[in-house]
C-alpha cells in the first residue's frame, strides 16, 4: 500500500515542501511502517518552489497526475483541508489524516486524525512534530521549513506570523548560516517572476477557491517585489480574471497584488457587485476596477475573512 502525502492545488511552496517534510518525519518516526510513503504535489511547481528546491538541492515530489492510484492506496493531506483545494485524484474515503494551518471545512463519515494549528505555515507544525519526537530534520528539510515559513509569513512581516514561526525561522537560519533577509528577497523575486506567463497563468499562480455560505469565491494573490509591473497589466489581468471566474463557476472573483516591500495590497475586481464587497470589506474606494486595501498581506487572515463577512451578510 502506498500513502501519498500531498498538498493543495494549485501547488505553492508550503504545500510542496510540507509534503516532503512530513514524509521524512513519518518515515523516521516509523509511522505507517508497513506502507510506502510517497511525497506528492497536486500540480506543476511554481517558480518560487522550483527556485527553493534547486537552491537547496532537493528533489521535487512526484506529480500526482503522473501516478496510477491503486485500490489500496491512501492519502495524507498537508497545507489544506477543503474539498475544492484537493487534487481530483484524492479519494475522500481514503484520507488518513490532515496537517494544516487553515480554517477547517471538512465532512468525513468517520474519525480521522486532524492536526490543525493557528500558525503561519504548515511547515512550522511539522518542525514541532520533529521536536516532539526528539528528531532533528535533515539540513535539506530544515532549509525547506525555513523557506516555507518565510514564504507564508512574507519574511516574518505578515500578520499571520506567530512568535513560534519567528523563533523557528531564526533558529534554523542561525544553524544553517542563512541570512533571512537575503533569502526572503530571493524567494519573492522568484515568486514574482511572471516572465513567459499568460495573464490567466498569473491569475491562477496562487489561488484559493472558497465556499462562503454556498457562494463560490475565487481569491487569487500575486505577492511581488515589483507591483508596478503587474498593475501595468491591469486590464488584461481583469479580463483573465473574468475568464477564470467563469471556468471555475465562481460567483465572485478577486486578484490581490501584494507589495511585500511596502506591506500593501491592491485588489482587482471585475464588476460592481465585487466592487461593493471590496469597499465594504476594507473600508476603501474602488476606481477603474482597482482598490487599495492597505497593509493587508495574508489572504488567510487579512483578506478572505473580511470578504466572507460581507458576502455572508448579504
């Protein structure tokens, strides 16, 4: 029997790295020792993920679409729990456990192990698992954990960052002789590289699809050190957002362009109803399908909950 440890779609650094990290933890702690543990990713790695794995000489996990799932195979979800964020190859009845740091929205007919903690990164949780078991991750895995924390916590500047995230990141950086500021810049330089990407690929680069009171809501985010390059493409990005929203059969669609250097986000929207939601959620004013929402960086903590409040109250 194989157990695939897999992150969400579309893949990002924390989802791919945490699959590798947790697979190492399960193997070294002799969990599921009668099974073959396989780290997997739900789609192609983005440029940020490729950069980090290449920088630290770590092999990428297998793509779940490239493997044949057998009848007795099972799954462990990392960095997600919602149905809409899972690979289509994940069978709900074959999920053994979940390790995540997002709001829980699950429906299982049986009890499973769920480790959900209010931390900035799933990789932080996995580091804590190593610590609790008295195990030290390999240096390659430590580098992935550090990179994932810096990515999800936006260089430890995001409101999502906890003291534990910061402590672990600084400890690993010290042990591995890594400059946190330099690595953060390198990660986000790679993350904001849109060269060769179509407008639709930019919109889909980092996205979560939510169910807010029965309404499907698409929220994309582009974290960048060069926001002006994306804002210059505003019109084509909004047209791509319309197309993606239609394909996803979402009632609402937003793309947030987040400047990680200035700690600020701007929202792109496609129609007047979405404008109303943004204006009410963030006490701002939209002009020409763009609204400055201020120093909000975390989609999970600063953005999605505020949008949910307005849509649910409608």
